C-alpha cells in the first residue's frame, strides 16, 4: 500500500507541478508529499525529479517512469470499476475536445451515438486545431493525432493514422509524377502554415523530414484538401480524410513506397485516481468503434455518397 501511495503521489506532483499543489489535492502537507517522493526515489535508486524552490522538473528517468505509472494506475482504476459497478450507468456532463476536421467526421457522429445509448449523459464538444489545455479548461478528454509530447496526460491509443501524399490526376498530368521525396522541391506543395516539412521513411526504420514549398499555404487542413482536389498542388494528408477521394479517382497517392510508419490517434485525459464513469465509457466506445475495420469502410462510403 505504501508503494502504491508513493506512485500516486509522484504522478500527482508531476501533473500539478509542485509539492504544495499536490499536497492540497491529497489533503496532506507538502512535507508528507516530499517524504513520499524521497522514499520512492530511494527505493528505486534513481532520481525522478529535480526540485528547486521555484519548480519541479522531471528527469529523463522520471519522464519514462511517469508514463508507465499513469498507464498502470489507469489500468488499476479500470479493473476496480469493472468489478464494482454492478449495473451503475454513466451520467453527468462530458466535455470533449478534438481537431476540427477529424472531429467533424469521426468524433461528432460517435458522440451522438454515445448519447443515444447513454441517456443520462450530456456533452459539450469543442472542435479546434489548437492544443487545448485540458486541466485549466476543464476538458475531460481530448482526441489527438500524432506523437504524444505531453507526459502529464494519460493516453489511450484508439487507432493508427497513416498519411499519404496526394494530388489530382490533372495536376500530375501537368507537372509529372514525383518519383522520390527529393523531387518535392520541384513541385507545388500545399502545406500547413509553420509546418516544418513532410515526413518519409529513410529506409532504415527512421524518418526523414523534407522541406516543401509552394504558392499556397493555410492553417486549415480541409482547405489544403480542397486545393488538392482543385489541382493546385500536392498535399500531405491523413488517409481517413482522402480515402474516399482515392477510391473515386479524384485524387491519386504518390510516393507510397516512401511513406513513414503510421502515427497514432489517441484519447488523452489528465490523470485522476477515479476517472469519471462517463469518460471511461466514452473512451472505451471510441476504441471499440475505431478498432473495427468496418467502421472505416462505412465512414468512407458516407464521404463518397453524393450530397
């Protein structure tokens, strides 16, 4: 029990950024939190945090340990819930955040399904491409695409996200087919504002980033998609966004043999010892739906249907 309490306190300190804030959350003194952290570091024989009078910073070992601890505590919470619910239904208000394009197509419809199945739950859905601060904005759960850089959040992988370079047949007829990523600087590339480049496999299990340029750029991926359909250039888009266009022949994928490994689509949430049942159920629902190959086929069919 002492070991579990030490781990819970370590996660709490890391998430809240100070001993005093973590102590207030647990109803103890900062000295107690400090002793628990000291005992944990002594037991492990490694420094997990660098503490000064003004800040607490995770060490490399501390960051890695934090991810494992959050996953273990979340699994423990789920295990306890699975044997103690006895028919209790989720209820209350659920606040969700998701990227605009993906959220419109693949989160909003599932929110509607989830609320139909769980009549005592209400929901606010925030669709935004900005990086939402979950803790300070009161968000229960966010859907995010790509690598998880914020180690203070617990993440659950929902699906894989593959990106492809696409262009319209008209563009390729006029400008030719790029054969390797090195050909991209000679093409018109439609990129996101402040995007560092497009990523490809280096053939050795790693990733290389190729800088691209063109006359058009935008901070909205849906606009880049529309421009690609209009023959304005090459675009690097997620497969969930362009799969219907590829099947219909409106777009053609290029450089597929150089594609980087898929990244992930994740549900992320702040660590809480007892995650609200409505949040747990919603994440499980997303994971179950996205984990079905039929879901993506049906979604692509809807995208292909005439308006």
